[in-house]
């Protein structure tokens, strides 16, 4: 969202509870997105403190009274691994399986990662996995 596009920036009044905290932590909490996404937004100039561009994600909120968010970061969906990806089984018996997970393969699906994760591939191969 931007003023140029005719949309009003989102404004958030800061309170005493925000003072002394990192800007990226406060924004991640308020927006419900990851700190990585918030850090990108701040570096791209999408956040202002009392009308001035936020200098850096690690900026401590001290005397600022208002946050202005010019756009909202969206979670990027990505695939866990390419189709057909797999892992190597190093050992397997009726109680235990040891695997060699390739670098970059995500272990569990999340709100931004779906498909070909270790747990999804293991469930396909061995059925429902135990939870402890």
C-alpha cells in the first residue's frame, strides 16, 4: 500500500510498552509476520517513525509516537524441495529410521513451505508418524 497508489498507510500509535524494544520485533508482533519479512520492509523504506523513514530494523523505539507502514509484507509461499526429491535412508528397522537429509530440504511444512518436506516424504513412505 502506498499513498501514491491512493491507499492510506497504516498508522499505529506506539505506547510505553514498545519503548526500548527493537523496531523489527515490535512490527513482527503487530503484523503477525516473520521478522525477516519486516526487516525487508524496513530496508525497502516501507516503515516510518513519526513521519521519518525507519533507519534500520534493529532501531530501538525510544521517543517515537507513531509507526507508519506504507505496505504490508506478504508471506512468500515456496516449495520445500523439487518434485521427486527424496532423502537417503541410512538405517531402518522396526523401531528406528536414520536418514540423510539433503541441504536445503525443509523438515516440516509451514505456512510458507509446502510439498516435499522430510516429514511429508516420510509419511508417504512409512505412513502416519508418531508424535511425542
